[in-house]
C-alpha cells in the first residue's frame, strides 16, 4: 500500500518515572506481543515508536520489521534440533 509505514517489532522500556502500566494506558495503538516485568515487546509503526521517544516515555529498541523478525524466528525454528 503506497504511503504505508513499516511496522517494527521493538522492546520498549519505560523511562524513569513511568511504568509498564503507564505505557499500556497510552492511546498509541501498540500491538503488545509480550508483557515483561520491566518492558513490553510490541509491533508498531515507526511513527508511534518515535512518539514514545520524543515524549521521553520509553527507550525503544527496534528488533526489526515484522517481516524480518518473523523470518528470523522461522530460521531459528528450522535450525533447532528435533527433540523427538
């Protein structure tokens, strides 16, 4: 789709003075894949991740686009030894 943004898989860690609950309460439309005690793993457009950084609400560690991330998982799964 022309003009559409890449969706990134990222680990977001709340900035000082904020919490995971704070991040979950923001109306940013984050697709939360995993909730950890001190961070969230999300899929989100870069504009939303940049907004978190701009507002100094969280540190964002981009792991890759969703396509790249899923390809890495498939590759790791194919390389894993069969436990049967």
